[in-house]
């Protein structure tokens, strides 16, 4: 087996919230060395929900696994100088600085690249015009809440921070693309990404801008119906719900067979002058199809639906809460090599994920645990900047770093 | 200026739907050479919505920009052999094969890597246990629909194909990570990704699995409220909606000032024994805050809200439909360097996006246009496999490729 996939790649992550930390996580999970730097007391996401009973953030402990944590007073001149040195410290490859914060002065690309011209700085902002934006304000601007749900009662935000999650992967991609460029040319560079661009590019990529411009129409709210082929959700006798999808003819025939509607539904469609022959026809007839299927689901518990849906051609699944997913879905268990139970010293043991990507040439890296805030401040400053104990004491006395005994108590 | 960022990287994409095509798109937008291969007549996504008036897919034309298109009868022995040769054709770097299809035989990793040991094959599947899954059936399994919307009336699917979009970026990341590994070791490899793992890893990364395991609780449906700090949506006098977010104290004070509630709301909170001092307190008091703000929005049109919200500290935004985004948001126009109007020969001119990532060391690549299905079959087979006109005619006569005059007619 090989050393880890991204060995030799070191990233200083100066971040908060979801996007940039998840980029650091994605790279750490593939073997990069990731050092997250926070201001003293933590950044704005240090207490982000969900929390455990003692008020520790389970979110922070999940998004920062496999990283080391350095805590610096980045408001002070000394703290900013240390962060600058850390970013520019020598290493095997070019220095990589990943941030979603509005850094300036000695932490700007101009200043840093003067010290290390091969620097790769990957920076996320809110909007390309410089205005602030977060996932919630990007989401409302980008059209999806208006077509989510029934369309009654106003827009519905999706709860998944989808733009942050997507941006995180794009930032990780940017790091590797820029490192490739450095490898081929020796050049560093500043890479910028705006969160609103992630959302608006996605709208364009799915054809929705073209739909508006060329057709003068747009996709509208349509409940849980699939878009363009047949699919819908159903309530079962026990109050559980199931999603059913039939895109291909094979999936469609399997659905008719499993629900006993192979004669009745085509007959009903014929009587109404509707076709069910291909996915476009079934999409047009989706109201009829759902009306025909609804009593079948309403008469059965989810377990009975599951027992009737054994044909592998059927594409369907139960709706699950997070708790039900953990309890009932074997894909969300240690039966799946992506998941491992790991014990966090302060939080206890829980199921944690490593990278969803499985590379055959290297061993999958275990999920790891998140550091305590500032756990590695001394270790990293000694290792990367060669600071001796006396120098670290001076920094602690000045308040630039946390006193040695305080760091482990949180 | 440099040649494009990913020059020398060639990808054969054998794909359908959103995830794999968007990975190819992301790489093409950074300068990789991407050749999409489809079965004759197109893959299952060739007629995906939205369509234009003539039934051409605006979705296909948006997700496949900047790629070349090869159309082969991949059900035939000859067609499969051609695809195999195309994947294994010599190039500057290792061959890269990107697919979300269940390929076997001569298109399996085992067969391909025998011919080209340095092959990088990046493959998306539904579930790691081999069962099929699409975005809709992954989504229902992964908990989010149950906490989207009001929580009344059953689960609400988010309409954005968020798992496909995220998986697309992960597949692109996998290509670059595997190419880096090849560059350092000379080794190729098979990289696998399951769509359900993308969703379930995200649930874990946000701390929701830990919440279930350690607290026995989980996030619940809460309308459009932000999670963990104050934020909510409001209806204005003209029926438009706005999203308002106040995470930091500065944003919170700006919101109170702009709405004239700087005295009244703290007084109301004090009377009820509620605090508004920090984001956690404001999250607890979110019902009160929204109740106090609602009449202010209801008395004003969106334009009046906008006129009152000039303080740059305010974090807010209007909800927009796709059409409103295109008409009203300057970030979704050619004022944004990510967007360019491009003319597709069959569809007309519309606003298209290139990569949201801006790399300072290279020029941003223009969005490009999507090929017609099979537009480059002959060109690519001649260029990569050295096939002469006579050989191409024989393939067309056998039906392995489309006759020369048919390709341009669609």
C-alpha cells in the first residue's frame, strides 16, 4: 500500500461555518495535513448547533475531524504575525492558505505571496460584488425555495446547507487544481470563489436560466413529484412515507406488477385518453398515477410495502429521520466501510464518516477525531516555526496563545 | 497568461443524469479535454426537462457545455470495442474514464487497466451495497425531507438535486487526486463513490448523527427559521418575501435599527423574561422576534424594505424566482465575469455560466456551448484512433456510428 493520497500537501485553514471547514475536512480525509487556525476562544462557529448536554458543539467536532487546531489572538499584531509565519512556513510543497474570512494586511494574498510567491490562497466570499452572503441569503436569491414544497404558503428553504456543502467540495477541487498548476509551472496563485456564484452556476447548469430566457417559463412548485418522469411520495398506513421512482420502462413495469395495477392503471389512462408509454407521458399523467397508487400505500404499513417491493427493478425508498437512518439503514452503520465508530475524549463514541471517495490504490483513512480548540498550538508552533518553550511561554504571557494548562480543559 | 489550468488532462465521460456530467463540466470549465460518449440516440437524459419548444433538452445543453460528443452503438461488440479503444487511446497523461453507468466486460476496470495500467477510472454508483439509488431515493433516506418546511403534511423533498450536485464536485476532486497520485507514483486506480454515501457523510459531518447518538435528539422541522441563531423569512405588503439573518451582534443591532425596534423588542423580551444578548438567546427567542418583525414587513413592499435596508451590516435578501433572479440580480448577468451570453446554434442565445472558481494565474475559460449529440464522433475517432474515412463509412454502414449526414440534423 501507498502512503496517503495527498501526502505532502499542507493546508492552513482559517475558517468558520460550513464551506471552508468542509473543504479542509475533504482534503484531510484524503491524507492532506490540515491545520485549522482559530482566534482565541474559537471562531463564530465554535458553539454552532447541535450541542451536547455540556454545550459542546457536535457540529464543530464533526466538521473538523482529522485536523490539528491552533488558537491564536489574531486581533493582535503578534498573533497575526504568527499566522503569517505559519502560512509561509517551509514544507514539501507550496504553502496553501484556505479561508472564508475577509483577511487583509499581512494576511492578504499580496503580502503573503511577497514572502512565498508559490503560495496557493483559496478564498471563499459571499458575493462576487463584495456584498456579504451566507447560505440562507444565497438560497433565497437563487429560486429554489419558491419551487420547494406545495407552492402554498410562501417559499420553503431547503434545510440542507446545500450551497455551503457544494462550495466546500469546489474549494477542495480548487486546491488540487492550483497545486497541479504549481507542479507544472512553479507558479502560485490566488483562487476566489463566491458562494452566490455556486448557486447561480447550478441554476444555469440545470437549464433553468435557459428555460426562462428561451421559453419564458420556469419550473414551478410541484410537491414531491419527480421532475420529468414519474416519481412521488406516499403515506403508508402507519404514518411512514415512501418515495417511489419509475424513470425507465423496466422500473415502471416493476411498479405496476408490485402494486397489482398492471391492468387497472393502463385501462384508467386509456379511458381518460392519457398515455403511459414513456417517461414524458407518465410525467404528464403523474396526477392520475399517484391517485391510483395512493390507496395501495394507505392500506399497507411501510413494512408491508417493503415486503411487497422485493423486485430489484423497483426504485423506491422509505423516508427516514436521522434517528431512523441510524437505526434502520445498514448503509449508515459500520457495515459500510465509510463509517466507523470513533471515541471523542470529551464527547463519547459515535458513528463518524470518512471520505465517501474510495481510492483503490491507497487505504481508506479512518475518520479521526476533532481536536480540542487550541490542542496543537504549541506542537504546531514548535514544529513549523521552531519556537522553543521559552518563546511559547512569552507568547502565552502576552495572551497571544492560550496558557499551556488551559488548552486541555475545554 | 498560461495555457488552461487542466491542460493535458483528457476525460472520457460515459454518463447520464446530473452528477457525472457535472463533474465532466467542472473539469472542462477548468481546461480539461472532456469527451462525452453516448449510446446511439442519446442516453436516458437526452430528453430531460426543461425542453425548448422543439423538444430539445435545455438541461442537456447546459450540463454538457465545452465537451465534445461521441455517439456509438455501445450495445454492439464493435461499439464497445471502440469505446474501449477511445478510453485507452494514448495521450499526454493517464487515461481518465468517468462514468456513473454499471459497465462490465471490456469496459470494466479489470479489462481496461490490463490495457492501460495507469488508467484512472472514477465511477459513481447508487449505494455502496450495490443497490440502485438516485437523488430522490437517497434524499428520502437521509433525513432532510422530514425537517424541511413546516413539518405539517409529511416530508418535503428539496427540489435542488443536492446530492447529485455535491457528488459531481467530489467526482471532479477524485479525478485530480488520482491524477496527482499517478504523477507521484505512476500508478492508476479505480475510484468509487456511492451517491448514498455523499448524503450520509454530509449528515455525519454536520453533527446530526452525533446528535442522535449522544443526545437522543435530532433537529426538527422549523419552517424557514435559521438553525442556531436568528433568521427568518417574511412576507411583504406586495406578496414578495425576504429572508433576514442576524448572526453577529453587529447584524442584530443593524436589524433593530433599520426596523425601528431597538427599544420595543428588548423591552418586550425583558417583560417576558427572555434575553436577546447573543445568538443562542436570540435563537431561543426567535418566535418573539419574528412576531415583532412581521408587521413591519407586512406594512412595506419589498422595494420599501430594500430602501430601508441600506446599512451594509444588514444580512438579508429577497426571495426570487429564477425569472426574477435573471431580471433583477446583477450577480446573475454579464456584470458578473462568471456569466456570458452564448449562442447555441439550435437553441438561441442565453446566459450561461462558466466555473465559479476564478484562478488568478489563468484566464477564465468562456462557458462554451454544448455539442449536438454525436457532433464529434468522426472527428474524435479520427483524431484519437486514427480511423480513416473508409473505416468511418464502414462503421456507419454497420450502424455502430451515425451516418455522416444524420448527425448535424439534430
